[in-house]
């Protein structure tokens, strides 16, 4: 008899909690970071730099080995209201050398990341990635360079 009373009480508690939880308003704050087409406006995030690249992908198409090394310049602007600091730029391949500003980029200021890729030891399709780490609203941005060595 005690077991029946215990199970009945437990069932009543579960039922009560379920009704209570179903009656609660749910507020979900979710930002899909995969959607790169949605730009964060500087007015949306006060007190943060906003790193905006003019172009994040370069496709060279067909390249001859004799044209190596190739150079890519990624131009960016700080659309925020505080200085932007690029902390580091990592590369996906040792065939790449990079230059980026070590000094802060002031609000509304611009800068460049210069990339040189040595393709002498490559053949076929290549797809290289740069990982730009900064103090901006989006702290890690990927830049891509691709093409085909003939």
C-alpha cells in the first residue's frame, strides 16, 4: 500500500511540474553564426570594434607554376567605435607567408592583410585558409584562397 501511495505522489508531482513548465513563456535568444550574409552593424554593438573585410574569398582559377608566388591583399575596415586589434593570423599551410598590422586600427580606419603563397611544390587544386583572430565582435574570421595549379 505504501508503494502505491509513493508512486501516486510522485506521479502527481511530475504532472504538476509538467503543467507548470508548459505554461511558461519561452524566450530564446539565438544568433546563427553560420549565416555570414548577415552583417553586424556597428550601432548594434556599442564599445566593440567591428571587423569588415571587403572580400573574404579569392578564386584564382588556373595558375601556372611559373607565376608563383602569388600575392593576395585582403582589405578591411574597423566599423566599430573603439580600436581594432588583430591579435594573430594563422595559416593552413606552410607555403603561405603573411603580413598584418601589429598596431591597432582606429575606428573607421582601414588596413590590409598581405598573403604570399608559394606554389612551386604544388599541383592540382589548392584551397588555403587564414584564421584572423581579433578583439572584434566576431573574434575569428576565416579568409579563403583557392585555385588550380597547372
